[in-house]
């Protein structure tokens, strides 16, 4: 379709800074035959409604790999946005501003795909995009079911119920369902709302529920080991789960 007549322009941004202390060189580490980042790039390339794929990185090595697998890496992320305390949203807005200034390019939607979700599937991206198109949401993100009773420990190791909504019953089925953000799977946000609110989770955000077992976020060596096991045995796990349905 001629871009002149397209209603939406979807930019996929893949954040991939070089610094990773708990899993060294995480984004370029081999994951089943390819650098981890390659899995996300190839998945984005296979998604028909994504118009452009940009890897946002501070590393020339990651940028070269991104280009090798078919993504763009037109700019390197500035140093002040690449440290441990840097927020992804600041890097995304910086990139969007630079694209607008230097190329006159402004997509209607920004999709953030983290490299750290190797069990994400193309269907997860499609379901999110379908909900975006048919709803009035400015953000669509993914969540995973979790235990409905959530606690935290204070500085004296006292256990405190974190839920604002609670039930007197000890039966978890009596509690409202609870979910964890696994936006590492998919975030889709209208560009104007993202820039205006300086947040990916905008005021009008809706969620898509994904499988809990696939919602692995690669943050620690334990996460990596678990993800490798799940990825390798994915078909067998899906087959076993179907037996209970």
C-alpha cells in the first residue's frame, strides 16, 4: 500500500544498551544459535503491520548486529541515557525527537519490544495491535497472571499486604485476579500520548493477558537458564497444558 494512504505508521523500537551486569553482554549472547537481539529483530520483521524497526543502543557492536539482521540503528544512544539508572522512556523520547528533527519522521504509534522476552510470539504482538485498533486506548500492554495476594517486607522484615483490594478468605479464588506487567513482551503506545505524558503507560491503558509460563524476563542468570529450558521444550509444554483444558 502506498504510504500516502496509510492511516497508521508503526515504529518498533528495540532498546538494547550494552551495559548488563547480571548477564554480561546479554543482548549479543548466544540464545539457540543466534544473538539474543536477533530473535526480536526477526520477529518484528515477520510482523506485517510494523513499518520500521530501529534498535536503540549505545554500542557500535550491537548496532552492527542490528543491521546484519535487518533492523536500523541510525544513531547511538547518548552516554547519559545508557547508564544503569537511565530510563527507557527517556531514551525512546530522545530517539523520537531526533527522528523528527533530522528526518521529519513521526510515526503514529510506537511499539517497544524488549530483547529479554524470548518466549514472546508474533500472535502476542498481533492481539495487542488488534485491541489498539478497535479500542480508544492510547496504550496497549501485556500482563501475566500472578498470585492474588501480594506482600512486601518493611525495613524490620515485617510482612505487609500490598494489595489495595483484599478478601478475608484464605482461599485465593475469593480474591480479585491479579496480574504482573510483562511489558517486556509488548508495549504499543500512540506517539502523541507517549510524548505528552512522558510515559509508556498512559492514562488510557488497556491490557492483554499472556501465558504466565511464557512471561520470562531475562534479568538474572536464573532467568536465562529457565528461558532456555522453556524455549527448548516449548512444544512439549504446550501439549501438556492442553491436556488440562
